[in-house]
């Protein structure tokens, strides 16, 4: 009975379009996470300036740098790959 009602499913369009859409979605998520980390780094730097804490300031700058790198991951990979 299960083989009687089987229909063939055909993928519509180019499969590379699907892969490109998935890649765009994943890099969008990575960019959003990078922006959140970037904002957190800015907040840490602001709090360290208020409390005069050099270790928190160093952590804030490291978080800020990491957020920038994560935010621009796609552009960095494109630059490296050529």
C-alpha cells in the first residue's frame, strides 16, 4: 500500500541556489552574534572607564576585537580565499 501512493519529488531550481541561500543565512547568524559580542565589548570598556579597572578595560578591548572579527567573518574569508 505504501508503494502505490509514492510520488517522485523533484528539486526545483538550481541546487547551488539553495546552498548559497543557506550560506547567506548562516553568515547572517554569525554576523548577529558578532554584533552582540561587539556591543558587549563596548559596554565592558565603558564600565571599565567608569570604575578605573585596567583588567576589565583589557578584557573589553579583547571582546571588542573579537566581535569585530566575528562580525566581518564573511568579508575576511572572501579576502583570504580571493
